[in-house]
């Protein structure tokens, strides 16, 4: 490993994570899933202005937990396979960005996939964020709700949005619910892991440089910067003596994807850059090492928090195994 800011490469497969796991973690997520299932999703579809001859492009909206209307781009093959329902792919975007342009998803539709690309609440896309909370909302979504009840944590609602979207897509007539994959980079990688964990029927997961894992490890090795800068900012503003350090990190444990990963049943391919100082490799392995399903890694020694050359092709090849002609 060419860097010294994190664990050496040979130590990563044995790293068990640092951030504490709340004692009632499983019950917390079972309550969340029960709440999600009780919501009247009021799914709506609206044709998009963007259209191409081989795909039907639509705005999909549904009501998520807390009443927010959540948006995703939905792209479906116009001439689906005569062999019956086909595969689907859920795509999740990096932090503060959006589901992107319609054209970014068309190569999967051309292979026969139904594609749903989520806009995370309150970020760069069209989803609403109506969740009322007490406390700080400045600088970052990890700490949104941290001074309130754990049920109000922002990423609890987002993780549940991913599972709710998966359920909606799996019910589409043209989708084979046993051939669904998830992928994303950074925040999107973390959400891909969360979705696969909360939706065990997901078949494949291809997270790239996943965010939202092992928060205390990030802070401990002084890398609470970039997307994780909000952790240090929270302590500086609200707990400068770290008198509540254990309480804070334990509460963050509810939305730490590493603790969800033991629930994953999908086959997983994790892409990791060993020079990643935004989402350090050890934090990614904290999640990966808890996966008991079939799994593999793509290790990029000279890359940081980025998509290395050829990685998107490898992800496509991995996901394409769900196609009938693969």
C-alpha cells in the first residue's frame, strides 16, 4: 500500500471497525421497515420531456417515511425481452449531487434493464425533505437529526427510501424481482449497501468507494474532512470537550452501513482506491468484512476517491450477468 494514512493492505481483511453498534440496532431497523411498509406510497409516473426510441423515460415519485415526496428517474425498455420480465438496476448518486442526466442510464436500458436512479432527499435532485428535526442542520446530512431522537436521523429516512424504491421497482410488470442489482459511488456506494441490506432479495451489489461507514474511525485518524468534515464541526460547536463522544458515535451507529452489512444476501463487488482520504479504505473494509454473502474486491493502489479507469466497464460486466443472454 503506497500510503501511510491508513492500515496496510494486508491488515484490511481483518479490520472489524471502530464505530460502536447500538444495542438495539436490529430492533431499530425492524421498526423502520415496519414504518416504511405502513406508508401509503402514492406512486405516480409522469412522462419525461427527454425520450429516445428504445426507452420510456418517466419521473417516478412516491411518498416516503415522514411524508416527503421522493423522486427517481425511471427508464424502461420499450421492447422488453420476449422471454418475460427482465432485470432491473437501482443507481444511487454521490453526496449532494443528483440522479444525473437521463442519457447517463441508457446503456443499461439498451441491455434490457429497467433502471431507477434515486434523487436523495434534500440534495441536488427533485426529492423533497420534509422531515422536521430539532437541533443542528448546518453543514452536513450525517449530523442532521443527531440532537433529536434516533428515529429522526436523516440517513435513516434515506436508507428506507432506497428499500422502498427497490420494492416499487420489483413490483413492475416488466421486472423480474429476483434479478435486481444496486450500484453507486461514494454516498451512492453506501446507499447501495444499505439497500441490499434492507432488501435481501437484491441479487447483486456493486458499491464504489462507499461513504457512510465507520464514522469514529474517520475521526480517529484525523480524516474528518470533505464529506465527513461535519463530524468535527459538530463536536466543535456542540461538544467541544467531547463529554458526549460515546453517546454521539453510538447514535451515529444506527446509520453506519457497516452494521447493516451482515444482512446482505446479494453477491457483492466492492471497488476500493487505497489512496482514498475521503472514505479511507479501512472504513470501506469495516463494511465489506461483515458481509457473509459471496463477495470480491477490486483494489486500485494508486487511486483516491474517484472512479478509476475501466471501473465502470467492470461494474457493467458484473451487473450484466443478470441478463438472460450473459
